[in-house]
C-alpha cells in the first residue's frame, strides 16, 4: 500500500504546540524524500518543510523556521512535523507528501496524503 496517513491535527491556541504524523509504507518511506505542505484559507498550497530520504538534509519555509521541526523515524516509517509557537496564520490543512527526487516540490510529487486540519485560535 502506498497510502500516506496523516494524524495529529486539531485545535490549539496561539503559542501552543502540535505534532503531526504521517505513516507511509516501507516501500515508499525507504526511498522517498518526505514533506509537509499546507493550504490555508484563501491561500495556495505551499511547502512547509521537507526532509531528504537520507534524513541529512532538511528544508523549511521562512515563515516556520525556528518554530517547526521535521523528522523521520525509519523504524516506524513515519515522518513528523513538530510545530511550536503556533500562530493563527498557521491555520491550514496540512498534507503529507512523498517524492523520489530532491528538492521536493509540488510539481515532482504524485503521492499525497488526504490532509489533516490544524486550527490555531488567536
């Protein structure tokens, strides 16, 4: 199965923290760079964070640097997005993605999760 299954979304107050998880198949996870994208109200989908298949290279959009951390656990075939100091503008549907090429961007991705909603109250 190549499904990506996100979890961990919910409602949190500004300044709070939340951790998103994305479970992948062994086949997908072992050979794919992984990333998180989000689409907020009135916004286009944007890259939030990405991690190379080796785990040695990461990328963060400027707006989340210092607040979000992406990581991957090879024993669980799972990628995480730890979100701290959340702001109202972080409110969005967050999508997990997998891709075979680096850098990871939407045009190179054909494997998406269904999304999980994160709502940050002001």
